[in-house]
């Protein structure tokens, strides 16, 4: 009983309390609702506090925390729900009285109010937030990106190169460089946008470095964009924090804009690439050199806009939409003045936006006069002048001076570095310098710096540079300000009543003025450049120079110059006279301070003896100078010029030195010029005086009996003023080679032609300097007596810098190089031997085995081009041991070598290869022609691999079928992908057909020669047939832009293509067929249907057709076929050997040629009546198509006739 009571008590304890709560819902509604009101008041109070904190954070551009935002939403919702509940309670009270209450309604409302009170109290507790918001991540540069960016074609390439580099896992640092204002920042911002859209990186940040990097500011920019708070005070601690943050990102791109010098990225906090391979750096700079200093693996230049792009850009910013021809003409001229520089185009475009034609005309005139700053509306703080002046200010003093000096040359002018050097020397702005060569080196350094800074442009000639017109305008603007440190005030045109008192430089090189008859008062003038246009000045007043007492540099082009003109030039240091005509120039002897005298292309009676009085003269330039007298240079004159360092004498009437009949200057005078280090000399003589030796020179271009002015190897124009060491010797006495022994020690380019020497150099008996160690290119031509390169021990002979070696018609030469000398050819790139009939060994056998026993091998690691032609005794080219040592060989040409058996062979038993396959990984061209004994590339069983081969030509090599077959099969897969040119004959046709079945995707040129058994190449089904081979040929898979076919001496072939595959020959460009006695049609119907259904075929790229020795040839295509040839340019037919040719060739008005299979007798092509005819030619020059038959020209197309 007691236990039962206990159990009931426990049950009651757990049931009474809930029952009591449920009952209270019926009787305490007002109390419960009052508790709810109190909870709501407390919650609203804390809600206001939180909301105030959120508003303050929002004003600081902070982002509300997600849980705070959700809390506020929940609070608003519960407060709104309470108002709804209060309304329901009021309605409940109104709907009942005290005697009959709505118990169910009261119960529900009380229970809902209780639960709402609990929710409010919970929200109250949750509202005590420690942080309601956080700093918003910086959006990077997105908000600054212009939606107006246009991807010009000139920018597309650079953009693509940058994106490719960003996707390249091996590219970590990419540099974009270009002139200030060319658009580098705009481009990398677009790269930022594209990379962001493509999700190439997890994070992308961009910071501006500027001329003087502020490390703290740069760190701040990077940290803000990474949402990183930097509390550390020291720069190193901040760098560590940034580095940790960057390393936490798997892939990140950091763009550094406007970099001027080498910046230590670790100081900023950017990790080195080995520490974080997912971090890439993209930087912009005005200097190529900065890209190098910053270790950029990819350097991408950004150049100027094209004229079309420039026109579109200026119209956009000038808001030009109407097509108004007068305005458009002026706008185009303005664009041309801006020379494709975007910042100049934008500056001018904005300034002239919506302006009338007259203002455009005024602006054009101001631009032509280099006065952009005078244009109304140009922002004085943001324009091309200010932008480029930043670059100028960054330069060192000497570089700034050369920059301003370059502005004296006309627009679009090829500035000669040699000429610039002479002006610098004359102006004496480089301080104390011992010799001209030092000045030249200093100028070269400054020029390179200006090119690196994109303030100068490279010219097509390596000895010249160019200056962008807008950059030139900036330089003139800087100089005209008068506040530059050089006090250089420049005048480039003469204005009426202009005061020249302050001018220090006047350049009228392109002035249209032909006469200067009045005196110019220029008391401060230091440099004067006059009359460099084609005509020059026709007349100059004798008093013109009277008040130029401090003039140091004068450049003058005149038709006639009076001797009295030089009287006032007492301070002149550099005188450059061009194309002048003198009666007498004895007064030049009065210019005691003159150091540089150039008489380029001038004409006179003779050099005056008075020139010997110029004791300070360091440079004498008589290049292309003409003298009328028999003694152009008086004997003894040169040796009086004891300080002479550079001498240039190149002209026919200066060439006959030591001619007894003319008593001209003696070469021995050169020996007395102890300071002479640069010599340009053109001589015509059979021998050099006994005992004479050319002095030791640093630079020279000496030509003996040689046509001066063309490169000895390329035929291109060479610089008139030598920048290297060149020696040409032609038709010269064999007894005089030792006259050049000092030059042989440093010569770089050497040509010897038609000389009777037996050896090139004699080093027997006595000590000699190492010969030819600086030689870069050696050409030996027509040396019929040459037996060896070196007479004597060759250990002092080295070709360690030789890149090109050419020998031609050296008929007695049996051995070219000893193994010791061959070992020195580590830089040889090009070897060409031709018509050396006695040559048996290129590398002699002697000492080869000794090298082999010492484990030394001859290696040609740089050899790229090898051509051997007409050397009748050669059985192999190199020893087999060299086969593995030509890794860069790209071109191998062997022609007309009757005894050649292998390219790499051996004669001694101990001299064998290693037995491994030889891999010529870079070989692209392999040409083997007229080699009757040639068996293979290598002796032995090893195969050769050519994975990069693009051209294969094998002609008249009857002995190489079996061995070469193995090589072809070994290379089959590679050839299918790479081969572009394929020419073979006779026994190799089977292999060619096998190659074709592989699908030569890049084949451009196919030639088949002398394959007598070949009946057809392509079957109607698109199959290729020869013997038992029947494999599908996929011509439609060709990826090249052209396809050419030639067939010669294939007498069983009846057609070239089945007409069923004609539609697939979209890239066919050229067809030549010769010597096929059964050939009927180019395209033939092979299925027997005989063209029952008319078919149209277009060959869109076919330009050239040639047919000869085809007695059965009837037509291009079968009956009922119509071929359209829109690109046909030339059709050649040999009438005598193609007597049955018929067909209808017509031309439409749009110059498209059509060929029909139907035969129309009235338009028959044969023209058999002309028995003396030799050829028929169809020419399309957009004016006429015609047939040429002997001396007759007959029109081929219907009613239109030609005479």
C-alpha cells in the first residue's frame, strides 16, 4: 500500500504542474500579455542599440555580419507578430462578456503569447553582439575599369600573349613594356577583368609602384584588396603578414603597374616563385631593361596604334559621328601627327571634342609646330608631354643630353649613331674623354638606355635609330623651355623678326629655304645643322656665320661653298660637310681646334696641304669624296695628323695607293699614325709593299680589289662606318698575306677571293698570337692554289667564335680542318662547301684516333645548316662519332657528290659509333640529289629519327632504297604530322604512297619523278593505290593553306585525280605534269558513268597549271563537268608535245575562269596551224586572259578579242 502511494505521488508531481500551466492559460491572459509587453520593450531597446552600431559600420563601408542581419530580421518579425497578437486579444475581449467567456480562444491566445515572450527573451540574450560588422573586401580595380575599352587589333596580340603566359604553369613573371602613354595600364586592367571573369585565379590584386616606390603604400593597397588588416608598424612585419596571406591563396595574380626600376618583391611581402608557385606577377614598365632586372620570363612589348585604329579612337573621344568630309580630312591629318600614341590621341580628342572645323585646323598647325600644349582644352597636368617628361626626368645626365640632341633631327629621320657621336664629341658634354672610341661607347650605352626606355625606336639599320614624332615634340618642348640643365634652346624653323640671341642649337635640316643670304646673330649658338634635304642650300652668305663665335658643331649641305665661310669658326670642333663643291678649301687649316672633319660625298680638286696643320684632328672622313686631280691626298699629309684615331677613305679615285704612275700617298704613312684604331679603306692593288703590316685596329673595313658596300655573305647593304672588323681581299698577290697578320688576330668577317695563296696563314718558325679567335664568318672563294688553311702547327689556330664557314672552288684543297681545329668549332652554325673537287676529308684522319683514345670527341653543338655540293672525292662528311653531336641541325643538303656513301661514316676500325639510333630532333629540311653511290645517312645498322622534318627531297639516289626505307618507316608517325614538302623518284614511290596513306595533314608540295610503274595515285573512292597498298587518303584533312602537285616521267599514269574527290581539293594551288605519255585528264571519270549528270566543281585556290610532253592530254575534266577556277593566274601548255589538248576555257566579266568538259570546236585550244609555236600561256592580270602562241597573242574567250 505504501509503495502504491509513493508511485501515485510521483505521477502527480509530473502531471499537476503542466495541468496548472494549462489552466493558467484560461484565467491569466492579461498577466501573460503584460509580460509579453515588457519583454518586447526590453527587446526593442537592445534592437535600437544594435541598429545604431550597424549604421555606424555601414557609414565606414563595413559589411554587416550575417548573424546580425538575421537577428535584426527575426526581431522585426517577432515585434510585428506581437502587434497582430494584441489585435487578436482585443477582438477576443469584445466578442464575449464576463459571464460567457470564450475559453478556447483565451487558451490559444495565452499559449501563443507565452511562447512569443520566450522567443523575445531568447533574442534579447542573443543581441549582446561583440561585433556587428567587418571591413568590406576592396573590389580591386573593377570599379575603375572603363566599359569603353576597345580591343584594337594591335592590342589583341599583346593581350593574347599575356593571357597565354598567365595560363602557362612555367611563367611566373610577365613584363609588359612600352613608351609612356602607349596604353600599358589600360591593357593590364582589361587583363584583370578577363582573368576575373575566367576564374583563372582565386584572388587578383593590383598596385601602383611609381618612380619612387612607397613600400608602405604598396603594402596597404595589396592588403586592402586581400581584406587583410595590417596592425604591425614595421615594414618587415607587415611584409611577413602579407606573405602569409598570399601563401594562403592557392592561385593569385599580383599586377604591379608603373615599375621604373628593380623592386625587391620580398620587401613588399610578395613571396619568391619557389616559395609559392601559384603566385604570378604581371608588371608594366617603360623599360625593357626593367623587365630583365625583374627576372621576367616573358617580355611583351606594346607598340603604337595603326592609323585606322587611331582614327577610330580620336573620333570616339572627340564625339565625331557625322560624316563631314572637310572635318574628316583634318582629323586624319591630326591623327597622323599623333603617330599612333594613345595618350596623345586621347588628349587631343578630348580637347577638341565637339569643336568646329576651324579649331581643328588651328590644332593641326600647332601639332605640326610641336606645340600641343598650346591647344585650348589640353589638360596641363595630364597629357602626353607631361607623361613623357616623367621618363625624361628619370634618365641620367648624359642620356638626357643625347635625348635632346636626337630631337634636332627631322621627323621620321634615320639617326646615324656615328653622326650623333661626332656631335656629342664636338659639344664636349661628356667631360674629359681620352679618345673618340670612348665617346662612341658612351653614346651607344645611352642609345641603348633610350631604346630600353622606349624613348627611341630601333631602325631597320643596326647603326641607326629613330625617334617617334610625338617624343621628338616633347624633347623640343623641354629644350624650348630654356630651363634644362644644358641651356639648350632649340630652333627648328626660321621665323621673320625672330631673335636668336638665346639659341644654342638651330636645326634646319629639312628647311625649304634654298638661300640664307642675311647674317644671323647667334652669339650663344653651339650647334648648327643646315640643309640636309636632297637639294641642300644653293647659296649661303659669306657673312652668315660672322656672329657665331662660340659655334662648336656645324653640319652643312651646300652646292657650292666659299673658302671664306670658315674664317669665323675659331672654336669649331666638329665639321660635317656633305655634298659640297669646293674650288679650294685651304682655309680649313685655320680651324686649329677642329677634332672631327667629314667631307662626305664632297667634290674638290684635291685635299689641301693646309689640312696637315690641324694638329688636334682625331677623325678624318673622306667617304665617297671625289677629287679631280691625280694626287687627291698629298704625300706626307696623313703622317702629319699625329692624333688621328679614325680614318675613312672609300672612293675610286682614292684607291690607287702606291701606284708609281700616279705618285699617290704611301701606305707606310698609316704605320706612323700610332693612335689610329678605326680604318675604312678601299684599295685597288695587286700587292702590298714589302714589310708593310696593317696596324693593330679595333674596328675596320678594308677592301682590296673588292666591290665596297655589300655584305660578304648576305649581299645586304652594310654600314658605311664599320661597327665590326671586316676584311675583303680579292685578286691579290699570294706573297703578301703576312701584311694582314695583325688583323687576322681580331678579324670578324673575312673574305678571300681569287688569290694565288697556298695557305691562309703561315705560323712556322717563331711565336705567333692565336689566329682567328674572333672570326665570326669566313668565306674562301676561287682559291685555285689553296692547299691548307694554316702553314705550320695549328695549335695556335682557333675558330672558337666562327658561326659561318663557306668554301667554293678551292680545287687543290684535300683536307679542310684538323681534329684540333675542328674541336674549336663550338659556335659553328652554317657550313657550306661547293666545288672543291680534291676535297677528301672535311676533318682529317690524322690525330682523330688519338682524340678517341683520350675519350675526346669532335662536337658541333650549334650547327644548324650543312650544305655540300660538287665535291667529287668526298665519301663521307663527318666521322660517325660526330653523328650524336649535332643536336641543332635543321637543314641538310647534299647534291652532286658522286662518291658520297654516307653523311656520317668512318674509315678506321676503331672509329665507330655507339650503336644507338641517331636522333636529329631539329632537322627540318633533308635534300639528297644526284648521289649515285649514296646508301644511307649513317654507316652501320643504326636508324635515324627526324621528328621535326618538314621537307624531304630525294632525287637520283639509286642505291639508297632499302636502307632509306627503314628510316622512313621509323619516322612514319612524325612525318604524318610535320611534313610539308615531299619530292621523291623511282624506287621510293612505294614509300611515298605509304606515307600518303598516313594522312599528311600539313603537306603543301608533292612531287613524284620518274616512277615508270605508277598508274594512279588516287582511286575513285578516295583510296591510294600502288601494288598491294590500298589505304584511304584523306585529302580533306589537310590543314595547310595550299597544296601543290608535280608529276614528272610517270608514263603509265593516265590521270592525276579521280573527279569524285575534286570537291575535297579546296586548297589545291598548283599542278604541273610533264613527260607522262599516257596521261589523258587531270581529273578523270573512273566509274564508267561518262559524266551522265552535269556536275559543278569549284577549285577556289588553283592559280597555276603547267602541262608539257603529254601527247594524250585531252582536257582538264571529263564530259559534263564544269570547273570554276576563280584564282587561276597562269596556264602553260607546250603545244608541240600536247597536240590533242581540247577544251572550253571561258572567262566571265568578274575575271573568273570556267572549264567545261563539253568540246566546242569553235573554241578549240589546239591551234595546230601554227607550226612554229612553242607554248600557250593564259595570264590573268585583272585586265585580260590570253593565249600566247609563238609571237601571236590570241584571245580565248568568245567575242572579246585582243590583237
